[in-house]
C-alpha cells in the first residue's frame, strides 16, 4: 500500500533517534507538513513512541534498529526469507503459501495487525519493539511425528537467547519462554496435512525485546523483556539470523531423533520442574508437582495418585 510505503519511509528517517522537522520530512517524502502530522499519529497507534517539540520537530523516544534482509542473509543461509514490515500475521502469510514455499522458509515483520497466540488469543505486536518470526517446515514423517515439536522449538529459542548473552532463560510447558517467572516469548505451531502424508507446519514466535509500557499494560499476565535478561541487548538482525539458523539445526535434529533426544535439555530449562503447579483443562483443575515431560511431550504431574502424563491444558504456579 502506498500509505504504508510513506509511513515506512518516515520511520526510516526517524529511526536514528534525532529530531527531524516536519518541513524537512515533508520535502524528503514529497508530502505536506499536515500529511506528516497525520502519518505520525498513525505511527503512534502502531506502538511507536514519537514526540514533538516546538521548533525542533519529531523524534523517536529511542533509536530504532530496523530489520534488514541483507544483514540477516549475510549471517545465515535461508531458502526463502520474506520481510514484510506491516502484515496481518506472519503465520497466516506462510499458511496461505504452504504449497509454494520450500521447507525452512521464513517470514518476518515489524508490526502485526492481527498477531495471534494459542487458543485464538491476540498477540500484541507494536512496531519494531519485539521480534515476530514464523518458519514453514515440512515434516515428511507425518502429523503424528509433530507431537512435541513446539517443545523442541522452545529449546532452540532458549539456546539462542542464552548464546547471545541472556541469563536464566526458562521454558513453560508447552510453548512459552520465561524469565524470572514472567513471560518473555510465546510459540504458536499450526499444522496442515492429511493422514499418511507429510505434515506442513508453520511455527510462529513472538519475542518481547523492548515492549513499550503502554502496549504492555494491555497484557493480562506477568511479562518481561529480553532487555531485562541481558546486560547488553543483541542486534535484532543478529538475533533474527541466529534464531533462523538454530531453528533449522534443531528441527533437522528433531527429524532424526524425535523428542526423546531433547528431554534432558528440556528439563534443564523447565521453569516449573519440581514446583507445585495447577493444571487447567477446560473447567477442570488438577494440582500437583511438575515432574518434567514424557517421550510424547506430555506434562508429568505428580499427585496423590502417582505421576500422570497430560497432553493438554495450561499450567501455572499453585497460588498464582
């Protein structure tokens, strides 16, 4: 869309974190100062913290590193990389093109207008603050072999963040990353295919890097940013490239050894291991001690009746 192109060009100008006058911006983009003001208001609804000072112009509250395909592809081999700054959903973009893309294809965005999490929940996706990444993966072993795959994706993300300097990254069964008992990232795996045929998976992730406080106030659970887990934040382009590489490596390994080869690594990251939890399954609540996962990716929960595996539900610390 032409309007998006103008807004993205405006963001590019403002990304250096310095003041730019409305007059100069208008001349650069070939539009009026009034149009600049209108576009600024739209960018603010996208989650960008832009302020105006009389006589100086417009400025982003902080310098912004924009995602760059060339910088990412200089660091990692990827069969197909789409960077679509403004999109409805990175997952949906790949799902709509499953038959046209090679396995390992990636879609990145700066801003999702209809980002989604598990169970149809909205995933807040302000512009340039976080990382929104989806990967298509063809699993020739079929749909049954995909059980537990989201757990392995969580391990790949945790490995990546740890390698880039994040501390004390943890996993929450079945598909969240945590830091200090607060949500840092979420994973949404969606699958298409038929019995007896290959499974087509789209694995999406949203990682909070520097979520603005205003947008974060709309989240209905405790959350945190990668900035809180790192002494020095990695470049978003380095982070994206490293994640793509680690996901490729980990999913290839998963095809060979299945989930069983990852159980020990999961336990090392498990935020709830040996802690009292409650498991919500529909209207039913089961309380017990979390004892890790089984070979199928089920949550092992110890109650007075013994240890039982569960393959669905939401867990939280008991009393929370």
